[in-house]
């Protein structure tokens, strides 16, 4: 079964807009677990505009499900996750000023750097995933970094899905097969929603985990958080 990890950055963004603790990010995370969510994801950025480094420290001892922390591997970020020791760290190539993740790693260019980072995280017992596009020429080098998994960057799938689902999913199916043959586990995330998730999960083999935030939190405004989490879980059955 593919696990659902809920990214709660947008809840933190709403909290930060008023400078209070409403909504309570920790309470939201615990409720997501109670509603059936199998993991919590946060992506603390250097400007702290949504999930913060402090959120990472507070959430880790509270959670009973998998805790996944995404981020670009600056020294400050690595110091944080090596201290807190989440279950998984997902490395993304975002520059500090990026609005949201918009590309996978170029493992040809950054392979040696990623290998050093992965070794450091493994030294603290942390599973590592690296954010990847569907460019298969980069996958052997991705495996050489020592990463445990890749996370497929699914924005292009979401964009193409409404007009041609099969053409949209085909590169991701091929990428998952290639990654699996290289010994890499497969996660996925970015712009997955209740409209396109079921098809993706059924068509992409070896899919271990999806990380979904923006669409799920937006739908929760209309349907409620409990109903929405369970709606997404049903797409993965």
C-alpha cells in the first residue's frame, strides 16, 4: 500500500500570517494522524515563511507516524535534521528565494555533493530521498549518491493529466521502473490532488509514499480535514 504523508506547510503559513499560534500546527498534525494520515511532512525554508525550524523540533517527539522533513541541504538545515533525526529527509534543489519546488536534482552536476550529504544523514540513521524529474539519464548517478529513495516531482503529470492521462503518467511509470531496478525506493509529490491521485497510484509501480500538501489543505477548507484525509486515503487503495 502507498502511504499518505500530509504536508502541513500551508497550515503553518496561515498561522504565521497573524503572528499567533492559530491554527495550531502541532494539533493539526496530531489530528491528521488521528484521521488516518500515515505521515507528516514539513518543508522549513530559510525565510521561515511557513513551517519553521522550531516546528521541526516540536513535532518530532509528538508524532507517532513517519516524519519527513524536506529542504535544501544548507549547513543550518543539515544541523537541524541531524539533531532532530526525522525518519526521512527529502533533499530538494530549491534556491532560498524559490516560491515552491520547481525542479528535480541534476545528479550529474551535483552528484558528489549529494553523496556527501547522504552519507552524513545516514550516519545519523536517517532515510534519504532526493527530488527527481523523469530524466532517466540522471538515475544511475542518483543511485550512486547512496540515497535510499527518489521523490518523483509530479507537477508535469498534474498539468497534463486533464487532457491526456496516459501521456501524463507514462514518463513517471518509466522512471519508477528504472529507479526500482537501480535499488531506489519511489516516493512522489507536487500538485497531486484528489482528482489525479488514484490514476497515478494505480499506474506507477513500486510507489511507496506520496507527500501532498497544497491541494489537500485547500480541499479541507470545503470538506473538513478529517473527510479530506480519508478521501485521499481512499485514492490509494
